[in-house]
């Protein structure tokens, strides 16, 4: 359903363009759906972009190029080599720099007329309200549940459209959450998050490098439509994209009359500690039911090798990860195969378990505990810690 522009007309009275700006936006100005008035609305608009990574890169670049007057960028991270496959705001020369600094420089090169506000921090319940207040729209370009729930809730409370996108491997999704405009919110679909570790992030499961370009541009398009007041925004609709099949599917989204945040009788009326929230109730119960994980550091593991101790090092990653890098002396038994291959292990042996970061190997340790194995250790930080603390020639991925 079409909606009016979210930018009030009285804000346009003080908007002017230089001759250079007229030339820059000329392809917009000659579109009858946009015209000079629509371009004024873009210049009068302000958007908060949470994250300057895979999704945030095309979002920020295209909104700056389109002439959005003010962009707020939120990110507390630095550029890493693993980012460059998809995070096109940043280049090789930016590795080690603050993402915000490289993003600012790139945006200024694209369009120096855009005001760029930098928030060198992470989006938290302590700063969310102050960050969102000056902006008309919030765009979530992150891949973690605490931020998704936090951005949703603050946007419901402050009546801001929340443009959502998510990516994983070859699949992506995009929609606009805006209960104040008649649509549902994120919690209408997912009242509570899954337990930590149940849904892998892009860092754990991977993502096709060009996929965030598709989804991020869709998010940018939705912002432009809301600002100008054209077309039919993705309010109450979600687009799902399958890159392998090159297919788009549309799903209807409906408001939940019992939604804990956007219903007439909400049970959540203020921001909460989202890191804790995303660990309960399922994960909390699981943690209490399991034995603590005995861990050793990567340097401890190296010391065990140096002393010539007798133990088995089991790598529970996938074969394609094993092909990238491995710790000498390790044996590959992927986590999914471990239950069927327990006979290959001797419960009398001391067994050290290792994965990429220590999460999957912790699950493997619990599995072995349940099978009666007792002499078990988990390498804290996994092979990534080994590459950082022991052998820097091992590539990180």
C-alpha cells in the first residue's frame, strides 16, 4: 500500500541546491516520480545506519550518492582482511583502520554534500535512544540478535521505520518494520531469539560476497521510497532472495495482536539488557544442565606438544575448513560425524578438542562427556587463537 513521505513538507522550505548539486542529481530531477521536491526530501532526510560491513557498505554508498542529507554510521570495529570480500566501503589500504574512518572517507569521495555523523561504538541499550532520536529512519545492517531486537524495540518506542536485512551464505531477506505505519515489528515474527550458537553468523557459516550488495541495495531503495513517498514500501511484506536459484519470493507479514512490544498491551515498554536477553530462557537452562567446559589456551597446547605429552588433538571443523589451515598433529573428525565415529577414540586417552573459535569444540566436549570420556580439554579460541598466539604463518579465515 502506498504511503506519504515520512519527511514533513515544512522541512523543505530551507532546502536549496547549488548548480553542482543540480547536475549531480539531474537523473533524479527529470523523473516525474522524484522531481526537485523529491530530491529536496532526500536532502532533508536523516538516516542512522547500524553497521558499516557487508550490508552497511551498499546502504551507505547508495544513500550518499542519492543525496540523503545526513547519514549516521554506527560501528566500533576495525577493517580486517576477511571483510574485503564483501564490505566494499573499505579497501586493502584500510586494513587495521577504524571502519568508521574508511567509511567516512569513501562517502565523502562519493558525495561531499552529505553530512556524516560517526558513532565509534556498538549499538547498545545504553546509547540507542540518544543515537536514534535525531534520525528519520534506522537501517539495521548487522548480523547479531541483540542488535536486531534492540533496533526493533527502540524504533517501535520512537516511531521510526526500521529497515531490516539479513544475509547468510546464498540467501537474503529484506523488509520494513513500522508498526506506526500499520505494519508488524520484528518481534511479531520472533518474540524471543534462539539460544546463542543455534544460528550461525556470517563469520561462522560464510556468505557469498556479492549477496549483501543485493540485499543492502534493497534496503537503500526502501529508504528512498519512504523519504520521497513513492511506490509500495515493504511494510507487511518480506522479500526472500535465493542467489543460487536467482529467485525472489514474497511473504506476507502480519502484526501479532499479542506482540510483547507493538501490541495494544505490550509487556516490554523499555529497553532491556539484550546480551542477557538473548541468552534466556533456553540457553540459560542448557548452560545450567551442562558441566563446565575445561579449557586450555593455544599456548598451553603448544607447551603440551613441546613437552612430548601423549594426547589426541581432534579438530571438529568441516573438511573445507581443514583444507584452509590445520594444526600439525591434529585428526579431523567433523562435529556432525563425531557420534558415529566414537569408536575411533579411546576413553583412556587425554583428548584435546579444537575448532575455529572454540564453540563447536565445546559442543563436541559435552558430547564426549555424555559418552563416558573423562580426560577432555577444549582449546579456547580454537585455531584462530593458535594463529594469533603460536604460529602466525597459519592463515585466519
